[in-house]
C-alpha cells in the first residue's frame, strides 16, 4: 500500500506534465519503452487545451480540485473513464444472461465490425492432468464481419461457453492505450473473463483493439473489435487447487483480537505517535525456531501492535508464543529473517525497526535475547537478505533501506524521489559483515558497504527487496536489488568486491520494482531472474500522450512509459547477460504486483511463479 506515495507523486508529475514542464534527466534507452503497449499514433495525438484553473495556489497551501480530466486538458482520460464504464456494463450484461439493467445497443453500435474473437488455431503451452493453457502464437488472418449489437453479445457469450465459462461469470477490462482522432477513438484493452462449468473452471485473457464513436458523450459506442492477443485456461475439477486455511491454522485469542483485522481497523484505534502506518508494509519470516523440524512463522506488525511468533504443531495448526519467546515488542517492524547467524545450530532472528536492525540470539529452545543492535540513523530498514558473501563460513546481512528518514510514516511524508522515474535520493542500503568467530563466541558485525564497493552512486534508490544468487557460476554470491521509482541494481561479486553490472547485463528494469527472485525456469542449469513491478493502465495511457512531459527527450519519455509496464522475466544467457522474455512467456502482466517467488508447486520438476498483487480497497472519495 506504499503506492499512496507513488500515486501522489504520479499525480504531481502529471500536473507538471500537462503544463509543458518536464524533468529532462536521461532515463533508460528508448528501446526500454514497452513495444507491446505503444503506438506511433498515440505519440502523435493532438495536445488538448490546458486549464489554468485546475490548480490554485492559495497562500502557502496547494489546493487541488477533484480530478476532472476534461477540465485539465486530458480529454483522452475523460474518454477512457466513459469507455471503461461502458466495458464494465458489457461485462455485467454477459454475466447476467440478458437480465442486466444495461442494454447492449447502448454500448455497441449497429453494424459493428468484428472478426473471430476466439482463434481456431491455439497452441498448448502447458498441459498436465488438471490444467490446460493455450495461446495464439501468431494470429491468423482476420476477416471482418459486420454484425448487430445483439449478434456481438451472442458471439462473445458463445465463445465463453465454448471455452467453458458458463456460470459465475466474472469480467475485468483495463484500458491501457488511447488514441483520439477527431470524433473517433481507438483503445487497447486487457480483457479477462472467468467462470465455472460442470466439470471445472476456465478463464480467458485477451487484448482487444476497440474502435469507438460518440466519444464526446458519456456513453460512447464500440464500432469494431479486433483481437491482438489471446490465451485461455481450462482447469478440471470443481475444487480449487488451494484452500484458505488461515483461521484453521492461526485461530485463537490473538488471531481473533488482533490479526484478523486489517490496517484500517487499527488506524482508528492507535495513536500515530506509536508509529502505526497506513500501508501494511510489514513482512514475515519462516523457520524452525524450536528444533522440532517443523517450520514456524514470525509476523511483523505496525507500531503499537505486538509482533507475533507462531510455532507449528504436529497436526499443522500453530500456537502463539511471542510473549514467552521474548519477541512481542510493539515497535513498527518491517522485514524479518529466521536464520542461524552464530553457527550454533539453532535459528536466530533479525528484524528491521525504525531505529535499525534488531539481532536476537536463539537459546536453542525457541526463546530469544537481544544479541546485537546496529542502528542505521539515516535510513529506514525495510527488508533483509542474508548470505555468506565473503565465504568465511557465516551469514552476513544486507539491509534494504527505502527512505532516508525513519519514524512515523516517514516513508510517506519524506519520500520525494528525484527524478520520479529514475530516483537516486532514497536511503542508503547497508551490508553488515558477520565477524563473529567460534573462539570469542560473540556477535560482531561491521559495516562493509563501502569496503565492498556497494556504496556507489547507485546505492540510494528506494530499495524494497534484495535477492542473493551466483548468477555467473563463479562460486560466490551476487545480489540483485529491486528499487522503487527507477532502475534496479545487479551487483556482481568479484572475490568480495561488488560492481553494479545491471546496465551491461540488461537487467536494470526501470520501473517501480517491488521484489526479485531467482530460479531456473527453463531447466538449462542457469539461474534466471524475475522482477515484480507495479502495472498501471493509467500510466500506460498517459505516458503515451504527446502532452505528457512534452519537452522531455525521447529517452526520458521512454523511461516514464517503461515505468508503467508490468513484471519482467530475464533469461540468463550464460555470458553475463540476460534477455527479457516476459511477453513471450506470458508472465509480464502481474497486475499491481508486490512479492514474487519461483516454486515447483505441482512437483513436476519445473519452476512455477507465484505473484502477489492487489491494492487498497478503501472507498474512493475523489480526494487526491
């Protein structure tokens, strides 16, 4: 939910952009712009008139009226709102089998031009006993046919039924490209339908190129639909692959009184002085804390709420033991790790708090005492990653520090990325070298950031997450860092010294990086890289318009557009370089993505991908 920060900065950037101002700092190369979501026509769209009354400076306060794109010179966004509403109504018509209050002829024009919307030639790309995924490799020649609005409804409905989407129909439409031409418009739309049938479930994912008329009205009409991409998924069996067991595992007084409630609930009950924040930036850690060979979980909480440690029982349930384990403090906590720092055979605990990193030693039974604290006064510890980077036999600790100041909501109030799409003014990340020796039996860590070359000019990039891996197979661990507001880092380890090789390796991945993970997805023996980013349909639409950052150079405009793109999968080529294979493998659209992880979910020997996504669900009041 830290995207409140990003959304605010986006809004400010767009206000500046529509006034012809821009930041001309060089972004990534123009080749980084998303070719799948960009057209020359969009770049040539006419620049609408500007409204000088959109923002009024009264005294020292900046007053921003409720967003109305038609009054601020963004007719493309005003049209997108209307077209999006019409598509939503189309989905409701299809879901309600003709019983919807909306009428298809108010959405689709007569004699609508439509080719085949479900290709005859589909290539299976995944098939096991339960799930079949088929895609178009190349779209066959499409012959347009002119049909009525009612016939279009029947065509789409029949296509869904043939696929197996019969009941419980749900739909989602995302307009990510808009071109206005006179009294007509063209949009690119991500389309998703899902539903059930007697034998299982199915879903359809596609990209439609839609033409519209009556674009000045609040009810524009579709005049043609063409298919650009298509994928369908059929899942046999009426039961879902996963079942929600949260309450069954964690149920008890603590769960019922604290954990089952969301952040909004506690914001109304805990003073801001306790460092409760609005975003739920907290993490968790998994490990066996009591040596019974069962994985336990430590759950970080916002300020004012105690952290929780759950120890797993033999039957798969868990009991809450944070107080007796000594880890139920109420400081705002972020990233956590359960690992063995002192090489005594039990799992210790590291947690990021506003004042630094708390390191706690395990006594062997699952009880913890503070062993060392490294205060990082200039930065907010956000996430942690441990590895033996210097190959001396103990685990060292890398700390991602998002913002330069800690404390109550400081990652919101003081996060001012400059420039927005390529910022390097965040908190400095820190590498803590583990200097403990078996002889002294003490916990000793030293700052190794500068000594190892990590404290270069690229070390202040609003970092969210880091992932260690020996990507070049030279025997030592390298580290990839996912950064918000711009490009990422890949630090190659050369005998304990690090060099940022992200540009030459083709993995800078400029964008709002949230997480990174390594895995050999193609089983070629080389570790590949997946990065989750925030996808923004509005960002794709707006950055393609000519009035956005109108005076910026091509590289900067391309970097902004790349910033709004989806997730990235990079294939390791084995020569120190990677190739972006996100689109061809169908793993780019991870929605508003957060964490990601490779895992062989179905035990077939191939690494699958899990991506968490979502955004705030509060009522939209129109208040920026």
